[in-house]
């Protein structure tokens, strides 16, 4: 499958690398490919710059947001929540129309420091905002409740854990579930329509506090029936 991963940070790198490993044709989208490759400073979390990652993943393409989305069957939004609407606007509504848009971003607001608050909650969600802004795309919310390494290698926990999907299109959700299962996720709960993304996005405040208490992001939730 041809997949565009929009975002060059830790999450985008993890997703792009794993998808390529699984045999997909992957292009990472960025605003300015040349500037992205020229950047030498570490990322926000102290991670190596994208150029260092790309030097060991040279088979993964790099293109503008629009060019990456245009050639994709599936588009993954791996941008920060605050930049998501702008990033997808740059990708272009025509390039997203009719395609599955896997949204893994969270609407985190760092304006008052850490831990961040949510810029949207209770009566709306980032997932819903995307579906309204790009009505011809098939938005599916998933993977936003765990750290990047566990998104793509959940079995590294040593135990089964739970991930969620939300979205209006059943075929789009089925495609995403198949992708999640290829990563190793064995407990995927379909919460229903895209409005249920409000719930998974609102898990982030407790997730952030658990990370602070545990001293690591290497954990996940498990729904025990």
C-alpha cells in the first residue's frame, strides 16, 4: 500500500520506519524537504534530527505534504495537534478526498507549560474537527493513547493491551484495524463514530500524569472485560 506519513518527528519516524519494514511504500511529508534534511539540531524531545533517521531509512521517501498525500492510498497524520489543521490544509483537500486519514494526533496546548491542557474537549475533538474540515476524507482516530514505540511494537510490553478506533466509515476503520493488527495489536475496540474520539483524546491528561509517576511512557491501558 502507498502510505503518506505527515510529520517528521518521533511519531512520524516510528510509523514510517515500521510501515516500510512491513513492505509498504512510504513517503514522509514535510513543509520543506530540503530544509528538513538540512536541519541539524535535535528535536523537541532531544531526539536526533530527521536527517540522522533518514540516513538509515533512505528507502523512505520525503516530499512536501501535498506531494506525499497526492500519491497515497492512506494518509497518516503524525503532526502535532496544534499544527494539524495547517498541515492537512497544506496537504490539500483534493489530495485527501476519498482517502482514509488515520489521525493519531492529540490537541495538546503547551501555552501554560507542562503538563499541557487540551485545546478542545468535552463537546468536540480534533478528530471531529478534521472530519468537518475535510468532509471527503475518511477520518479514523487511533493510536493516540500510547507512546510512539508502542504504536508500532505493542508486543514489547510483554502483555496484551488495548487500542481504540473511532470513525464514520466502517471500511476505513477495517483498513486501519488490519494495519494495527499487522503492528501486533491484538485488542482493538471500535468505539463507534468520530465523536467518540473525544473520549480517547481526553485520556491524555491521565496518560501524562501516569508517565510522570512511572517515569516512562512505555505503558498502555488494558480494558478487562
